[in-house]
């Protein structure tokens, strides 16, 4: 849950930035 949430947030942020 925590890992999934963090992973999804980080991935989304990276995708938005890049």
C-alpha cells in the first residue's frame, strides 16, 4: 500500500516533469 502509493506518486511526478 505505502510502496504502491509512493511509487505511483513519484512515477506520476517524474512523468509530469519529464
